[in-house]
C-alpha cells in the first residue's frame, strides 16, 4: 500500500507545487503508515528528481519520454496509471493546478477511486477541509472508501523541507499517438518573468482608480521592486486596459498569496471572492468609504499616484538596509 | 453540429452565504440563484455564437430539482434550442458527471462544453470526469474556441502560459474567461423560451462519493490598520516586521 504523488515539472524543473504536494502526501503517508512514492513525467534532471527526498519522498518513478514535457489529459493519465500500478497506490495526490484539475478526475474514474478536489489541509478523522463558495465558507468533506485521489490547493498548506535524497527508478510508459488528446501547436509565455498568479506569494493589483492603461508604470515598478506579480480587477480587464489573464476575482482567477496589495480597487464582493484567502491584504484607495477597507489588514487613504511611488521607494530602502 | 452545454445552478455572486440544519445545508432563504457564470457567460454564449455562425443545435443539460426550471429557462431565453433536466438532488461532481455522461451518450454530441468550475463548490473537475466517462479528449481551462473544418482551435490559459491547441471532435471543453462576453436575453428570446422543450428524465441513481458533512464560515477579519498617506515607509515597515510578508 502506498501514497503516490505527482510531482509537476515545467521546462525540465520541478515546480514549487511539486514539493508542496509531496509534503502533503508525506503527511498523509505518515497518518496511514503507507509508503510514499513520487512520479515525475517528462524531462527532469537527476539532481531535481533526487531532491524530492527533501519533502520526504523515498522513491521516485521517472517517465522520461519528452512527449510528456507538456500535459494532455490522456497521456498523463496513462502514465499515472502505470505509476499507480508500479507503486501499488491506494491514494494519489496531485496539486490543484491546471495539470492536477485536468487529470485527477480521469485517473479517479479509471481506477474507480473517490476524487476529493481542492483540499486545504491534511484530513482530521477522515474529513478533508475545502474552501467553498469562492472562499466565503469551508466545507468538510467525508469521502467514501479509502481509495482516494486528492488534489491540494496551492499556497494553502505550509510545509518544511528536510535534507533527504530520493532514489530514482525509470518508469516505462508505452505511448502511441492516440494517447495524446490534442496537438499543442504553440506555447506562449505570458508571465513576463513574473511568478504565475496562481502560484505567486506577492501580488500587486490595480483597478479603475488608475484612470488609464498608460498609468500602470508605477504599479509595475512597485511589483518589480517587491518581486511581486501584477494583477487587476475585472473592469480594467473588460475594457482592455490589462490582459484577461491578470483578472483576479470570482470569475477570473482566485489567488491566495501571502500579500495582496490592491490599488484603486473599490472591493466589489465578486473581487473579494477571488482574493479573500490572501494572508495579508493592503488597500490603497482615495475613497475612505471603499468597501475593500473592511476586508483589509492595512489601509492607506490617498491618491495612488502619490502613495505608490513612495511605497516603491520604501521597499527599495528596506532591501538596501 | 450538435453542442451540449452543461449548466449548474449556483447562488448569485452577491448572495450572503449562511447555513442551516446545524451547518449541514446551504441557507437558501432570500438567495437569488443564477446559472454558474463560467457555464453561462463563457460556455453557453460561445456555443450560441458557434451555432449562429455555422448552424446546428445547442442543448443545455442540468442536474437538479424542478426549482431549477428558472435557470434553465434563462438559458433557453439566451438562445439554446432545448434542454434536458435530470430530476435529482446534485450532491457532488462525480454523481452529476455520471448522470450527464448517460445523457451525452444518447445524444451523440460533437462538442460538450462546461465552465471551468462552479462558484459554489469550486471543484473544477467536472469536465475531466465527464471526458473520462465518455472516453473523449478533454481540453480544460479554454479561453478561446474557434471552429475549423473538422476540428477545434483552442487556447488554454494556464499558469503563466497560453497553449494553442488543435483537437478533433467529439470532445469535452471547460471554459474560462476570454471565450465569450456575457449576454442579456432579449424580449423575443424570453418569449420564445416559454415554448421551448425541456425534457425531464429520471436519473440512473448514481450516488455521491464526496458529500459535504458540514459547512463553516471563516473567522471575521479584524479591524483594518490605517496608515497615513504621508507615512508610506511605515506601511512597508509593518509589512516587514509585523505581518512578516515581505
């Protein structure tokens, strides 16, 4: 009996969520006395594979076929199926990422396991806690049976890494053309060198209070100085001031950074639903009645065009001190 | 081209969230229900646009009780041709996917669309469950969908990247922001919706595997600490020393 965790790679490197999911799986394995096995799909370096030991993984199965460098749901499900057979997995753990959300349901149906999506903590007495109603409530899920596929919400579980080293075995997966759902014709990098929003620990976000797209320079400077990712409110994405993929909120992307700085965003309930799980919220708005202040940890009432450059300067000083 | 759009009923985005029956049931009192925005704004509207461009039919399917008639009529008013309601209490994504898979097999659709997640359960796995049950290709998190000769050209927005994808039909696609713009039904659509067919079918009886045992509300936020606009440095100090987030 074992717990199998999918450790995700991007561009040949293990992702942060690989360690997060592995650490969660390690906690689960400890609860049940099961072995912990990780599977890595696609190109990855030997050092990276062995480094999963830091999250408590003893054994890594590696399917090195470079056609697995990018996910399609069928090819990944087939590879995961091979790994689950090899590991004798009774529990499979994935990140609740674009990859995990896509293949967890497939593998759950294929192996007739119960799917528990988007959990935020290790189970207590067999009950898993999950954020629901767009962060406005918690649900406690009681899954049926003990054969489970679990996806773990990114940035919600805290974990520490040790100094273990995992042993690596290669995993043979027979893939034919029909095992790929579709052809990926092109991949466009949209991150502009920033951590992608769903994974970002620091986010600087702005809204209509910026008055026009030409004024985003000061937002980008603050984000750059902090090493943060930029985001925006729905209205500014809808009118084309900012790209759609920056829209955070109930109908855009839901995020859970350590720090969310909202500048010139009034704080409509739909926006809050996408950011209310941030650990610390800072609001800068010239309207003292902006509803966002009620959801914030720190606030400044003031003109963004005056306040933001001062914040940037203060961050610069802090970094140099 | 035959398109099936799966829609879910959710509380309005501004609804106050509370629970009854010892925190085991969502409190529906004074709550307005809507079609899940990802299902309506992106999946359904794009399906209607494809129909208007290339012809075909758009059928909506929903798993729920007779109370769901109101959101189904909204979908028909927006322009769907007909609807299927599976008469059941929907308790988890697995149960709903199993019932909808049975409907989808009957109808031999070219394209099955759903939203990327519901705004109440936030599971995000329904499309994948359905695709596996139907042994179809699955394109998740699509932000753009165009019809080509015999295939679909799609874009997927994922963490920091956009993939451009070509997929054969039939397939399952989950939709997110970017795919279409929300529409408002016009008077003609609303009148026409009243006479469009809604087939009510009996479920096969698949049971939920991950029921919610109980709900709870997160603790209230403490008071916001205000910093003077002239004291920007003080805010950065607080973030560094007090909140310890930078």
